[in-house]
């Protein structure tokens, strides 16, 4: 059996329906993957603690007692319409807004702050200074309109983490307050490496919203980015979404904020829903 989803037809779908009925579902065994079959799949996935997407992939089939021994490459979800070669893609305006809502905190991200966990001193929507040099930080601050003296002071946050980062923020809490435009400009300056990561890691065509979701995920993927890319390149979309949702910890602690963010990213990738919050 190959990956199946709503709209598919044939003997494999009929066999799937038979397996679902053996597990307690009540669907017609007509070989048509319609709404009722999709609902039955989702209910089964929920009972088995699988990613609930209505797509029947390797893990769902295995749970139904039909393990897949070969993995033929599959195209990403929703057919080929609207897909582009990733190497020529960039994040959309909607994607930028999506990331801004994930990264910016009202009346907090405009100041120097420490999100905690594995982060360093951060400014604006996700400009983390933990892995940056003093020189690069100073240059970026000047680029978004901060005066050189203040930029120099901010640059001293380079490489700081844990208690050092927390103390720096406490000592410099009011050193700078970004305007909304400066936060947006800082985000624009921060995004390109994550865009390039997706361009370099994905080898199948994507829709714009799929690309945007992966750029957002690349911001803090918890070491799972290559796994997600590999699943998507092999057409294992359900596995990719499960892997994204697993990236919900910071320093081995599950974070509610990351759980919410992963849910937003999965919903964007699967459904094109950019949301409003």
C-alpha cells in the first residue's frame, strides 16, 4: 500500500476501509476515500496517538496491521497545482506576518529580553545574540537605525546565555526600545538564513504556504530540521508533521509556547491557514 488521502480510489482504499472496519469503524467498503473514510482515519489516528491529519501513511498503516515494507517516493500533499521549485522561492508577506506573530511579544520584544531556555539575549522578533559576534550585532543595530553608541552597548550581549543573559537583560532593560518599523526591519534581516536553509534542504516543489511554514519552523527546530526535510523530500508528510510537533522542548523541558507554535506551523503547512494570532 502507498500513502492514501481523501480523493483516492481503488483496491488499496477498499482494503484500507476493511482494516478500518476491523478496528471498529463503520465505513462503506466502496474503494472511494471520501469524507466518511477520512473521518474514520482521523478517529483511528487519535485513538492510536498518531498525528491526526486524515492521511494514511506508513505509521497509520502499521497501526492498522498493514506495515509498509517499501517506501516509494510520494509527492507532497494536494497534488502539483501551484507548486514551485524551492530554489526560486522566498518568504511571502503573509509568511513574514505569520513569523512576526510567532516571534514578537507586545511591549516585550521591543526591549532586550531573555526568552529563557536555550536562548540568548534577544531583541525584536527572534534576533537571538547567543551565536552572534559583537561586530555583526553592532552592524545590524546600526542598519535598523539605532545610534552607534547604543549599538555598541547592545553588542556586548554577544555569546551570553543562561544567567549571564538574564543578568545582562536586567542591567540593560531600558537601553533600547524598538519602534514597530524597527522590529519589522530586524525580522527582515533575521529571516534570510532560514529561507536559505529551506532552499538548500528541500528538493521537491512546494506551495507558498508550505514554504512559509518551513521557514518558521527553521527558526528553532530543536535539531529536527534535517529529519523534517528528509521526510518531506520522500513524500512522508505525516511523518514530517509528527517530527515538527516533537520539537516542543527547550533544554529538555516541554514548553507550552512551542507546542502552540508547532500546531500553528503544521496547520499552515497542511491547510494554508496563516491565522491571525
